[in-house]
C-alpha cells in the first residue's frame, strides 16, 4: 500500500498496515518510494500522510476517541 507525504508529495510505501489502522499509534513504519533504489525504513507520522489521491486518512485510523 502506498500513501503520499503531504509536504513533499513523495510516495511512501507502508510497511506496517496494522500500525496504520491502529488509532492508538501516532506513527507507522514506511519508506520513500522514489528513485531507483529502495529507501531505508523509518517512522512516518500519520498526520503527515494522505492517500495518493489527496484524500485524508479515515478518522477512525488516527483518532482513538472516534466513535
């Protein structure tokens, strides 16, 4: 699964889908998907990511108080 970083517009490959959909996790592991070489894995804040279409992540993925 790929998401887009808001600030740079670069694609980020999601390496931990369970962390992405867990509203109690503020970040998730991923790596930039740009250029010819695979980037190093690092943590990305979920608030800095959107879907490639520009749509925000579902609130139930980022807000632990969402009901």
